[in-house]
C-alpha cells in the first residue's frame, strides 16, 4: 500500500458511539423479582410439563405484532463497523459516518402508501484531500445494497465542505454504471471485501 | 574362521550377533584365555588394508571388545596404548566409538584427553563430507569430552575453540546442530573468546533465522522451536557478541516475514536479559530508535507486544543496582528519548498514535521503581497541564486514561494494599500529585453532566486504581471516593444501560477487599438505612439496594454483618400482622442465599448460628404457618418457601454429620413438636398449607448424605413412596407437586438401596396404563409422576432402563391425544439437569446415562416414524385417526435433543437428520410445534458448527435442509394476520437464519485441510441463487433481530460461496 494519507486520525471511544438502547425489561418480569438474583440462581423454570410451549412463545408472538421499521440507527449499525481502508479502525470510530448524517425518507413523498424508501448517507472523509473517499463511499454503498430489502434506494454522498473534490466523487458514486463497472474490478472488490470483513 | 573374521562378516547386518562375538572375546580376555596384544595382533593386515571399509570393520572389532570389558579391567598403560592406536586411526570408522569408551574410564588421563582432542581437531578437515551418523558420533565424542574433561579443552584455549568451529562449519543436520549448539555455548560462556569473537558469533549466527521444518512423522522429535531456543541461547550467551548481534538482529526487523521478525525480537529480548547491563546500556538507544517504529506503526499486535517487552526489559536491566536516581544514570539516558517521543504523541491523546505511546509508557514505567520515578517526573506534569487546557471531553478522557495506565504501573511496582510482598523502600513519585489527582478525578466523576457516562467511568476507574495503590491515599481520601460511589448508587437516577452504576458496584466490591472497614463504616449503614421495615407494595427500590449489598459483601466481616442485619429484618417482618407482600422477605432471603452461595460455608465459625437461626427457626415458623398458628402468612408463599429451602439446603450440606442426623429426623416434622405440626407423609388428607411444606422437606432431604437413616423407611421405602405417589397424582398446586415429584425422585435415585430397586419398579409399572386402563385414568399428573420416577431410575442406570424407555415410548402411541401429547413433553424431563436432583446434592447420576437413553431411543423413534410415514402414504385417502402420533414422537425427540450434549448426537447423524428435517415441517399442527422446531434448529446449528456441511452433504440433504430453513425464516404476513396457517415466531426465524449463516461459514482449518477442499465445488453452489433471492425478502422482516440475522446470513453467503466459485 502506498504511504498513508492520514496516519494519525482522531479516534472516538467505542463507548461513546451511538447505540440503540434495548428496552429495559421491567424488574418484575422475573419470578423472583430481580434479574440479578435470578441469574445467580440455577434454573428457575418451574415445571417443564405445564410450562412447555405457551410461556416461551407467548411473549414473542405478542411482540410479533409490533413492527420495528428500519430507522437511521439501524443503517448506522450496518455501516459503522466497516473498517477504514487505511487503518484497522471502524468508520464509526473515525467519525467518517455519523448518526445525524443518515436519513431514511419515503422515496415518493406524494404517495403516502408507497413502501419505497430512500436512504441518504453523508460521509465525512478524515482529511479533505483523501483519495480513498470514493472507495469508502463505494464500500458503504455495497454494504447497504447487500443488506437492505429491494424497496430501499441507496444514496451515498460526501458531506458538503469536507472534501476538495466532493462533486467529482459524488458524481462517481451516483453513477450506476460507473459503480457497476467499479464492482467488476477485482482489486477494488478485494479492498472492499476486506473493509466489510469486520461488519458485525 | 577366527572370531575377527566372523565379526567382520556379520557386523553390517546383525548387530546383535556381532556384539555377542565381542562379548565372548571380552570374556576370554578377562579369564586370560587370550590377551589384548593378541587381539590387536590378530587385526593384522586388515588395519592396513587399502579398503577403508575393511579397516573400519577391523577397528570396530577392537572397539566392540573394549566396550564389552568391565570398566576397571584395562590398566593405565593399556588405555594409553589403545588411545594412541585409535587416535592414529581416528578417521577409520569404529575408532571414535572406541575412544568414546576409553575416555569414560577412570584411568583415562588429561594427557590422553588432550591427545584425543588434538587428533579430533586435526584429522576431520573433511568431516562434512561424511555421513550424518558419523558426524553425529564425532560431535558426541566431543560433547563427552566437554563433560568429562572440560578443563583439558579449556586449557587448550584457542586451539579447542577454533578446532570446534572448524569441525562444525557447514553442518546442516538438525540433530547434529542441537549437539553443536550446546558444545559451542559452553565455549562461548567459559573460554576466553576475546580474540575470536566474530568467528564464534558467525559460526552460530549463520543459522539465523532457523527455517527448518521437521519432516512429517518426524522420527527424531526435534522441532524448529528446539533449534531456535538453542541458537538463541548461543547468541545471547555472552556480552562480547553485542557489537555483532544487536545490529544484526535489528537489521532482521526489516524483513518482510513476520516469523523472522518474531525470532529476531525474541533473540533480542534474550540478549537484553543475559548481556551485562553496561552492554545493554550501550545499545539501548539504538534499540529504542528501531523498535519505536514497530510499536508506533504496528503491523501485528504480537510484534508490538514483543517490542514493548524488549523496551521493558532494557529498563529493568538498567535499573539493576540503582540506589539513587539522577540524570546521569544510563537508565535516565535511555528513558529520555522515550519520554520525549511519548510526550509528543500524547499532546493529542485522542488520536490514533496516542495509544501506542500509552503502551510504551506503561511497559517502561512498570519495569522498576527507578524507571517509574524517572518517567513520572517528566510525563505527569505536562499531562496535567494538557488536561487543564483541554478543549473537549474526548481529549480529557484520553488524558485520564493515560494517567490510569500509569497508576496501573504504579500498582505493578509498589503493589496494592493487599499485596503481601515486602514494601518497596522507594518513595512513590505520585505522592506529590496526590491532591491534584484527587481533585481532577473527583471532579470528572462527580462534577460532569450525567450523560457523559463513559467519561465518568474512566474517572471512576482511575480513582479506583489510586485507591488500591499501596500506601498512597489516606483512609479519609478513599473514604471520600466511597462516598462518591454511594451517592452514584443511591441518589442518581438510572441512566441508559446503568454502566456507571455497575462500575460503581464493582469498585465498592474491590475496595471491600482492601479496606473492608471503610465499606462497613460508610457504605453499609447508608445502604441498610434505605431498607424499609416493611414492604409498602409499590416501591421496589430495596431490590437494587439489596443487589448492591449482595455484591459488595465478599469479605468475611461484611458478609457476617450483612447476614445478621438481614436476619433481624426478616424476623421483624415475620412478626408483623400485616407484613405486606411476600416480595420483600423473598428478596431478603435471596440476598442471604446469594452471599452464602458465594462463600465456602464449610468450617465457617458461624455455621451453628446459621443452622439455628435459619434452618431450625424458619422451618419451625413455616410449620406454624402451615398449621395456621402464625400471624404472618409470608411463609405460605411457595416461592418464599423455595428460596428458604435452597438456603437450608446450602447450610445442611455443610453441617457436621451429627447435625445432619438431627436434620434427618426432622425432614417432615420441620423441627416442630408433634402437637404443633403433623408431618405430611402417611397422614390422613393433609391440607394445602401442610402439603406445601413438602417444598422445605425436599430441600432438606436433598442436602443429606446418602447413607442417612430416613424416617418411615425402617423396613423399606415402599409405603412412603406409595403414599408420596398418591399425593403427587392428586396434587393440584404445581409448586407443591413439583416438590413432591422431586422428593420421590431423590428417594429413588439417591437413597433407595440397590437391593430394593424392585420397589420402585413395581410402583412404576402400577402407574403405566395397560390396554384395559380407561384413558380418563391416565391423567397428566400420573404421566408426570411416571416420568419423574423413570428419571430417577434411568439416571442411576437401573437394570430395567431399557424396558422403562420402551414403555415410555409406547405412551406416545396412545390413541388418546392428551396422553400422547403430555408424554411427548415428558421426554424433556428425563435428562434435564435438575438443581435438586443434582451432583452437588449427591444424586446418583451415571456418566453414561445420557448416551444410553439417546442410543436406545433414536432407532426406536426413527423406525416408528418410518412406519407411520408408510401407513400414511398407503392410506392417503382414508381419514387419519391418529394424526397426533408422529408429532408426538418428534416432540419427544426434540425434548431429548435439548437436554443432551451435541457430541452424543454426531454418531447417529444419518438416522437423525431425516427426523430433524421432518420436525422442521411441523407447522402449526400442534401447539408444541414451536418448541419442537426451536429445539431442532438449536441441534442443527450445533451440528453445522461442529462438523461443517460435510455430514449433511454426505447424507444428501443439502437441498432439502436449505429449503426448509428458508421456509422457516419467512415471515408470512397474511398467515399471521388471519391467525391461521404457518406462523414462524421471530425467534424461529432468527434461529433458522443463524443456521443458514453457519452453513456458509468456511469450515474451520482443522476440520477440513485446505488441500482436501481445493478443487471441490461447494455443495451450496446449486442453491446459492435461491438462498440469496429468498434472503433479500427476509431483509424486510418487521423484526429488527430477524433482519440483523438475515444481513449476517446473506453476507456470509455472498462472501464465502462466491469465493469457492471463483477458485474453480
């Protein structure tokens, strides 16, 4: 690999990255009142015969009715673990992608019932002349296209004012044929596959 | 033919025979039938023959005869003559062997040794052209000389040094090199090598790096590591090598091979640790300049770790004998460029390069008190200045973390409060910053907005390290920290995941190890004060308080106080007329149980007190409650009784035998007098409340030794068991019933003597339905009892195990759907780990019981299902009466699968796989289908993870498996909306996707060597596009967890299966 373009970027501590707070289970859910103590006890399943299926599936099927639509945090979780091509550090920790720069909007605002959605991701290169911005953009695009259902349109752009040749890069990222051609390139796909390896 | 001629004929092909000839001649010499002179003369012309082979054999003959002689036989003069003879012919095969025998003799003198050594060094110029075994013999001889006559060789000085180097130059065989390296090491360490340093160094360094790979099935057992170790010992043997070795090793760090770099770093570390400190000092800065790049631009973590170790070891060596710290110390000179570099990198501590700089500081500062002091002097003040001027919390946080690493070094150097090693006399250089640290960390912890959780956690961790550091903080300063922690736990609202609170609890628990008194004085009263006297019902904040108390009460003193206080609270609650809900006393009991479970009770001086106050008193109270003689009804709550039971069980197990016998007599009376409480077994229709006390009785029973003399069992247990079975069948309250069932199982499994097993079998048979039994009599309660009885017998592998399993299986084919379904669930009971009928409680659980059950049942279930499948296809048109039988068998199978270790499953896989696939087909046909499919997917995922796809491919089920998994992963909107048809609960969908993900994982290296896989098409190629297409739609699942699993599965299929395709 050629000389690193930015050898000493700022790194955000992983604990400070945005995460989804899991709904905390209310204390009374456990038969013994406390999750902590329940974990200290051996099994508390009282009776295999009568408790077999209904209790374990019951809560699930209740929840099943509640939809959890794809939101910005979910998009963020998909792309923040991609590694930077220069450092073995995630795009999230380098603040190349950040939660406020992601939006999920209906693709056709005029048709309220349409399930089509557009995901827009603005990426912030670590330095303004980073020649790898295109590769990063491409990586984000590939990851999202692999991971989102067909009704989602993906739009990846360089955040305004963060890159010297942003327009050029944006044009490249938006051009379907150029993206397709890039993905035929074995070396480039190798780099992208390596970036995506760390996705969890 | 003479002995010599026979010997020469056989020596090549029959070593045994040759040795016997030599031994015979040796005896002749001993008994003076012949003399050595005659033997030498008999060699005659052979020793002067043109043919080296003939000469060699002749000399071997002499060597063999000498070897066979007793060690003291030869006179000094004979030894001399023979030595000279052999030395003259040292190039002939056999002479070396003769010399090796001779040099071991007591009469072998120094002069002879020298003669031998000279002969060795002068005559083997062409050693490397000889066979490996001959070379080995020569080295062996030299090695023997080294150990038996080292002083002679040592006195020869340069002659032996150069001679040895000449002998081995060009050696390539690993077996010989092992020997050569160890000979050379002796010379390097003990000889005066000053005139030949480079020669000697080159003689070994030529072999660096070792690239040897042992041949497959290596017969000699020499590994590359053995060679590396010996070579490294040579390189690091003497400081004289330093001018050559250190630059050479540092050069090797430019290599592109990581293995070479690793060997070089390891050798460098060995040199640092063995060269004298002055030498290390000379090279220290050069080493730092080179290693710096390995750490700051680390390619591989292990290389950076080794480099850090090298820097650490240098600091350690340079600290040797340092009495007073000043600028001119070699150590100070070494550290100066290091601290300068680190200070520079740490100016922006949130950036990437700061991390390696922190690691360097940590590694070097923990090397010694001197090193720590020198570093603290120049590093801490700039860090504090940076902190004051830091513009953002990220930067501040990184600074706190850097300081915390230094605190950790301080702990390594000076120890914790609990460290037993003698205290370091040096003053801790951090002392002058004590107030500043206390301010900064306290401010960061308590004076920051609550949202900055991770920042506060960093501050907390730093503060905790300082509190643990031996002799640093004053008690009152740690007390302040403890108060902060109290405040966080008691006053602050929950924030997100409560990470800060969790850390605070951990911190208190750790402080309790160092300073239990502070916890007792500050935390304990504050927390106990918040515990209410009674439960008002709505406020459950006491729970988190109790949780915290339980976790910090690790130390003995705190533990004892906690138990006393809680017992007092509990007895107050029990005396109240209206004590509110049972939740509060239950939580108190749980807390006591938790802390007691964490400690070893055996030998606890308070055990008697716990026995009296908990087992005796509370059991009596429960008995009184059951007889309606108590004001409080807390002890009639089954969950309270359950926890009290567990607590009693814990205590009973640890009691001395005499006390245990006392418990034995009170299992059923519960320590109450006959007037107050009538025991349950063998009494007339006991009330609900009384029957409920069986929960306690069961726990008491479980804790007793197996040879206890139980009540009601004088002759045998038949009556007691029959009565309990009657009770369990009639029982309507599930907790009580479970207790009675466990009680029966304990009696049969643990206490019933082998000779009385018939009693249990008879009882079991009486419960099993026969053809004439009306279906209504086989209630679920009866079936439950049948399974628990069976469980008890099967776990101890009673002789009737096979029959029992067959009768249980026949329940599944019952025409009554209820019987069949209930029984199918019962199979999950059989092998399920139970926390009462457990090894801890001394249950009789044979190791092979699980395997036995599995291997007995699988063929039976499999053939039954095949039978049903055939019937169904034959009678496709006629209405099927017994639709429930097949699902019941599959449910039974899943019950067994969910309770055994997957390794047992593997050998039966070909039989099992079709059954598993059919289980996945079970849709909403029965209400158990969810559990069955969940268990099936669990088993499948383990099979796939352990064995990869190989087995499934061999059985030819790839396509059908993938199709079924995809079907299970589907979210069927219309079906769930209409409430009918196939519904896959989210967990099933996730599990199915997880299996798909595992399928696409590349097989782990050891399972499938790359060679075996290469050139083989992935078995998934035919289904790849089907999977990718189907998963695209699963990506739109309404549930987030399902989508996540789908993303992972799809990613795995895109990645790995495409790769295989490319390769071909």
